[in-house]
C-alpha cells in the first residue's frame, strides 16, 4: 500500500530548501540547499539528495550526501567574495541553491554557487544521486565571464535547443560583494555541449527592480532563484520576485526569450491565491521549480520553521495548466503530492499545517531571527515547527500559540464518518474546531491546562465527506499553547 504524501514531503527534521525537482527514469529527485535543523545561517550543510518513485510520491528515500563544500577547489582562495563573518573566521564558503541536469553525454551535472562568490561551479556524476566530483567552472574559453551578470542561483536547461544557464540576483539593496555594474535582472547564457564553456552573449529573462518599469515584470520584478523548464512549445523561466514569498514565471517560445511575465505559481504565505491579501502563513524567501510527474504538474517551493529564516522545509503543490500553457496559482495544502485529500481518521503531526496565523495579523511579515520563546515574539512561528530526538525518531510540534492565533489543514476526507477529535496539547487555553473556513461557527472546544503533553479527546458532531479543518486559539492574556498531534475518529 502506498504511503500518504503530506507537506512537508520530506521528514520534518530534514531541511532541503530551494528545491529543484528532476525526473530521471522512474524516480523524481530533489536537489537543493541543505539547512541545518535550528541553524543560524542559510545552507550550512553539504548537498544531500532525496528521491521517490514517480508513482508513489509519499515514499521518499534518502540518497545521502552527494557533494561536500570542501570539494570546491577554490574554497581556500581568499580573494573570492563571500559571507564576511565566515571569511573572517576562516570558515569555508557555503553551498547555495543548486540545479542538476542530464548532459549530452548521458552523465549528470550539478551546478552550484558558493554563497556570494559570483561564480558558477559544475560537478559531475554517472548517476543522478551518486558521489559527484568537481568538474569545471563556467567561463569563456579564455577563462573570463561577462560582468553584467550576478553568477548566483543557477538553473540549467539541456535539450534539443542546446545547453543554457540561467542565474542572477537583483535585490533592492546590493550586497557589498556584488560590485557596481548594472543588474538588469534574471539573465541567461548559452553553454557549449561540454556543459561549462560560455559560447553566447548574455540575454535578459526577467526584469529586476532597475529595469522593470513599463514592462510586464513591473509588479513582480525578478529578485533571485532562476529555474527553467520546457513543456510542449513553451519555455518557462521560474523565479522568486522581489516580494520574496512568491514564485513567479515568464513564458517564451525560445530558451533565449523574449520572456513575458505570466503570473504567480505559488506563495508560501498564500498571498494572491483566490484574491487573498492577508498572509495565511508567515512569509519568507522562496525558491523552487516545476516538475511534470506522470501527467500532472507540481510546483515545489519551501517554507520556514523554527521561528526564523534558516531552517526551511520543502513543500509541493499540484498545478493546473490552462489550454494556452499558463498555470493557475496553487494554494497551500497539507496533502500536496498526495493526489487527493488525506484520510480523515489518521493521526497527523500538527506541523503539516498549511495555515498558521498569529494573533497580530498585520505584523505577519518576513520572519525575524528571534529566539524560540519569549515575550519579544508574541506570535506563533511559521509552521511553528520545533523538534527534538525521541526514542522512536523525531517529535515535532507547533509552539507559541497565543489567543487569536489559528492553524489549519487542507484537506481531509471523512469517509468513514468521524465523531471524535483528540489532540496532543501542552500549556493553557482552549482550541475551537471549525470546518471549511475559520469564519464558520466553531463546532467543538478543547481545553487544556498542563505543563506536560496531554491527550485531550472530545466528541464532535458527525462529519463526513471532504473538508478543510481549522483551529482557533483562545484564552486569557497569559495563556499559551503548543500542539503536537491531532486525530479524528469514531467514538465506540
């Protein structure tokens, strides 16, 4: 029997953001950065890979570490720009968002940037998830590179049109190591079939903040996270906009463009989905791409945990393609790759919540890097995810749930019908249960007052068919809750 797929699709302790999904053979592979659980910087760990059968997307397998930061031959070159505090401490460059593609020779090529080094490196392997070895740096034959590109966040195309590399970063405020040359936006360049030699001139894929006025990108200018896909007659340039939380895309009939902005694929705060203007989750940076798996399209992105920016989890949502090749914006769910709603009568970790809102809605902006607890943060953390080792693996929960907060799940199939709810709670206060929408009247109330984890079970009105499930948090000014698990069932 196939395992249900949930969001996040990898184990909760694993943090692979910037996910590039690639289908090779009968498996889908995820290549991405590798955050540390509870880390204090982006991408502290070496590249690791996970894969799943294309017909069993809940069954992910750890492929191991495929490339280590020490393998980059220029790690010791002190003239290369990088993160200042790491350079001062003599620490190695970090491995930022990669991409992988099968080359013309049948081998697999991993493209990456060492944090702010302003160069793209390439590693190679005979298999999609084996031990990659350093191969080359992307340069012209004479070793030079065009100066009007930020060599950052590579996305790679290798098809009948040729080999193309896409990259760039165009923030509002430049980092010191970015230099003073113009930053048009997301850029592309053609490579030779050797997968690393530049043979063309740079072309613009998506306008950044300095060039977007009067263009189709004006409202969603390019920031970073270039990715490229080719479906049918269209090439899709996927990127993270200056808004940060959203993944957008442009379309063209050629890999060299011109690309035209077409819309938002997903927001990790659900902003813009069906007209939503208020964040339904704590926003943060986003990076990912599209995979066609079987006959379905999915957008892969990431969300934030541990109350900060540096422990990101991958999520995936199904996309709907229109007759003209455009996509509708996907909404956040807890069932992602499952192909349908989750079973209603199964125990779930609370941290598969696709909705998490704090009591102070107008301050749900990009996550600060705050301590995990304390009065300085009166809101629950995005996904609120915290975890620790337990005898049978990892144990996770949503923490810092204060009166006015809410969390929710889409979607559960209550077949067979259910008439009870149990939750694993800690703290003080009470939780109200709502179906389909938070604005609908509560149908049940659970209360808790305990310094240790406690199962609370109550009867509820019988529920059947498919529904979204929401919980609103209530209590006094000093009340605060944590939730680890929930389960619907049938009372005997």
